[in-house]
């Protein structure tokens, strides 16, 4: 096994010496490749030393651990940062995690907690970090497109469903719609299929080793569009592990041209996996100020995950000027631009929800403003 390469950053020499000593007790597992006494040095050393992990103190001169963490997340997303903080630095700690640190350890720590924290964090993130390092985040197979927001009720499910329906009209394309809102997914309701099998049945009942083994759990919406629903009960979500999700998605990617994913607002391992897998993420917001604020936060989370701007697309749903906020105001907040504006059309949407019939069904869907806007969004995707 390769040793885990570690860079130790702390402005107190004695602290660095103690850490090095602790790590040297397991020198078959760890290799301290370098040390730094300020954040700027950390940034200078990373390209030379290529550490897997940076053990980062918060209070350091020139560039502090917080700023250095933010820069590492942006410039070297494959490097895992573990923050070393004293109890009193709680507020900084939160900010460091927000800026992309993967784990933290409270000082003073002992040998066991240090080595355990490093091993566990490395195990948890190494696969993902390796992919990032190789720039392999893009899929070679079916493309995954995910609708995400950090606030519920903004229209993710409605948009995901109707996008999938529009994409399935394209010639020769096979589309899969997956409900990854594992707790409160309602896609089955939106197409009037209440008691259909779900991802939970798939995980429960069978060996998931081929497409054939998952097929019985898919709902065939039409010739070109299949769906995989979320469990009917919120408490079932915990039985669907990231590993089973990964297995399922990997098998399905080989069978479909596009996989459209609806997510919940729950930010967990499953969500993170899907976001990583996605070629495009539609960050959905409404015009309301709370939703816009959450979306701004969502953008920063995407950034701290190391996603580039091309991957994350802002979609404003329920667009109307009635709230006293217009397109220009929203554009001022999101400098990278708005990918699509989907108008508010209560009647069309409500009838569709109540009937369990997507409003983009049929061939006249683009006669309505909302259908037209989604059609344009799908065309922009192809370009
Ligand atoms: N463009 C729209 N125009 C009017 N109402 C909408 C629109 N998009 C969503 N809605 C309303 O918002 C509700 C929540 O949408 P949903 O897709 O379930 O949100 P989420 O999945 O983000 O929680 C829908 O039931 C519908 O009433
Ligand atoms: Mg939803």
C-alpha cells in the first residue's frame, strides 16, 4: 500500500515536531513530506510535494489556515485538508469546513485520535480525490444531469420530470429519471404511479449485478423514458447507502444516454455522490429573497466541492416580476449568469400536478410559456 503523504502546517515548531513524531510511529502508513509555518508556504509547497493530506492549523501568519484552505479547495481540489483547531476557534472551524476542509481535529489530540482521523478521512475521500486529481469527474458513458437546491419547494421535481419528458422526445435517446430525494421524493405521485416499486425494493430484494437485475424496479413511462422512484416512507431512506446508489447508477449509465436526477435538500453521502457524478447540476431557485440567499450558499458549496463553473447552472423557476425583483436584480447577485428562466404558470403546473400528467407531455407543450422555456433550456444543453 502507498503511504499517505502528509504536509504539516503549524506556526509553532514544537507542535509540528510532536505531530511528526506521532506519525513516525506508523511510518509504514504515513510519510510526512514537508512542513510549513504559514499558509502561503503551504500553497507554495503543494505543487512540489503533492501531499494527499494537509494538517492545517488555523492561526498562522502571512496567510492563515482558513484562507489557505479556501485556496487549496479552488486550486488543488484533490488535496484533503484536515483542520487542527483549539476548542475556542469554533466559529473559524465552521468557516473552514464551509471552505472545503474535509475533517477537523481538536487540539490537543493524542496519537490514536490523530492517526485514526487521518486514516478514516483519507479512506473516505481518496477515491473522489483521485478522480479529481485526474480530472476524470466527467462521465464517459450516460450523462447525469441533476436538479439541486438547498431549499425545498422551488420546483426541482417539476422541472426534473418535465426536462426528462422533453429529452425523451429527441430521436434515439433513452432517458432515465431517478428520484434521489430519498426521504420525500414525489416523482411517482407526479406521474400517478403511487404503488410502483422503488429503489428500496431494488436494494432490498436482489443482487444488483446487472441492468437486468434492476430493470424490474423501473417504471416504463414510455418507450424512451424510464423512471426509478424514491421509497414511499421517509424512514426508508437510511437503508439506501451510497454504495448501493453507486452500484445502481454505474449499471444504469451504460443503458441510458441521459440520466436526469431529482434530489432532496438533504446534503448527505448519496447527494454528494450524485453531484460528483453529474455532468451538469441545475441549481434551482425562485425569485424569493430567502431562496436566492440559499442559492448563493449553494453556489459556494459547489465551489468548495471543486466543481467548475461550467458544471453548475443557475435556473430561476417561477419567474415573475410580481415580487418586485426583476431579472437584472438576480443577475447582479449571480455574476456567472442565469442559465434559464422558467416562468411562473400556476394553472398549468397545478393542473399537471393534480392530474399526475407532466405538462410537457404531447407535442403542443411549447405553446405554453413554461413549456417553451424548458424546451429552450434543453436545447441550450445540447450546445
Ligand atoms: N413554474 C412554476 N409555476 C407555478 N408553480 C410552480 C412552478 N414550479 C413549481 N411550482 C409549484 O411549486 C410546488 C413545488 O414544486 P416541486 O417541484 O415539488 O418542488 P421541490 O421538488 O423543489 O421541492 C409545485 O407543487 C407547484 O405547485
Ligand atoms: Mg421535490
